[in-house]
């Protein structure tokens, strides 16, 4: 039996099916003072916006939205920072040893 699609409930109450998400866009128009994180959905010609007051809030919202989507899809960003001892790159052994 097929598993039902994952639903994502965002911090502002908007709900979307994870399999409907096609892209996440960070829109920063300083000239007009327009800042938003937009989720583009399959089958529609518009996106779901999370409008922000400024660029700092935009960074926070974009990170939160991206994290929610990645978690729901079971993926991890290639840009995610590793933390902890396992994140350290292995030390090269010298040829003398």
C-alpha cells in the first residue's frame, strides 16, 4: 500500500503537500522593500509567499522553510553545516608512519 503524501504545516499555518513543492525562492528587492520566501508548487502559476519585514527576517524565514521541506522530504542540504567531532575532516596520515 502506498504511503500518503507528507503534509507540511509551516509556522504561519499554511499547509502544503511535500510532493507538490517544485522550488523554494528567496526574493530580496531592496529598492522596493519587498522581501519574501516563495514556494513554487506543481500545477499552479503562483507561489505560496512568506512575506518578511526586512532582509534579516528573510534569512531566518528562508532557513526555517527550507529546513521544514528538507525534513519532510527526508533530504539534507548540501550546504548544511556539520557540527560536532564527526564533522571534522579526517586527518591525513603522513607517509612516515
